[in-house]
C-alpha cells in the first residue's frame, strides 16, 4: 500500500472562497463582452487581459488579492471566451479597440493594464498609441515582440486542435502546456475551458484569432523598438524561468526597450505565473501597481 500522502483536491473555488465577485456581460459598442469583476468603483481601475485562446478565468486566482485596492475587471477579449466573436480576422487593433470600448462603457478614462501573452501584446500597443488611457502597465510573458515560426506553429496547432477536438484529454493537455507544474491544470479549469471550446462556431472563431500566427500578418502587428519607446506609463515586464513561448532573454529585451521599465523573473513557472504561483505573483504585482518598491525587480537599461 502506498504511503505517499494524498494531495488535497485543488480547485479555483478554493481561491474564490470569501471573495465578493460577479460575472456579467456588457455592451461595448455592440460587442457583447463577458467579464469577471471584483472590487468597487471608488478604487483605481485595473483591467486584466488573458492570452490567445484564453478567457477571464486566467485571472480567477487573483481577483480577491487585488479587490481591496482596485476595481478589478478581467474580461474575455474579443473573439474569446463567452464574448462576441465577429466573423473576420482579429488583428491587434481590433483587440485594442475592444478594450477601449469596454473602458468607455464602464466610464473608465484611465486604468492600469496587466496583460498575459496576447493580452500583454494588446496592452503594450494600447499604452504606446493611447498613453492618456493607461496608468500603470504590466507585461506578463507578453507576446508581440518577435515572430518565431516554431512557437507560432505550436500555438496555432494546439489551439486549432483544441477547437476541433475539445475532448477532456486534449483540453487538459493544452492547459498543461501553459504550466511548468502540470498539476496546476485543475479539473474545474479544464471543464471551464472545454465548455468554451465546445461552443458552436468555435472552430471558425479560433481561425480568426490565430491569424496573428501568420507570418505576414504578425509582422505588421508586432511591437518594434520605436513602439516600445513610446510607452510612457510606468511598466513592469514580468517573465518566468520556464515560459514555453520565449526565454528570459526576450523578456529582458522587451524591458530594455521601454523607458524606465522594471524587469522580474518568477522561477518555477510557465506561461501563467499568475495562476501557478499566485502568492509570489501578488507580492510582485501589487507592489508595482501600488507604486511601492519591488525588491525582486531591477531596471533594464537600453542595449542590455
């Protein structure tokens, strides 16, 4: 008989215990948009943006920790999750326009933005092109800085297969790809993502989302050095030791192109550090967003 102690069942509901939050939909200039919300409107707004093929639950473990200091909105971005899925290809400008429409609908003139992967790409473009709308910026294993055909093909193949074959086994494998610690792909997160990927029309919607994995399209949407240089908001670039999309050097390169940016590496995490190690993420993330010193961070000088 095994003497290995059985680990307690892990669930996102454990993280939501005691958290006052709501799920809802809003009409963002004709785009029906689903959100998770915590906090109150008397606090500074914080908008959380997930990655390609993702959904607001990417931040479900972070709502409670931020709600005491911020008015927190995690949204399903355009074409993703339970939000409106237009029948056209989605480039970065479409996502930026959607986030701005959400802000306008909520009456938010200026917000802090924290984006992971595709969400970081969108947040960085919004900060560069609309600096008056961004207070502080966190780029979390952010995309948009390079066009690696191997990574692009992997993202496209995994995402399209998940849409065409949303079986439990493959959705779980797709979620595990995001994690350094595969045990963090909790069953209730797999179930939430499976329900999204089983929606009618999801294959077509995913094709529209994956257009950014096309080399020509990607190149015209990339953030280039001059774009990063226009980011005026205080910025934290947060990377991980085991990110499957780009190594630490790429994160450091991004930080070096943004004036005054700080750079932090979280060890033992993959593409979802906010989910894999929420305690460490909250310490770093909240210190930065609240304007406090971030002991783990250091400036990334240009040309480093």
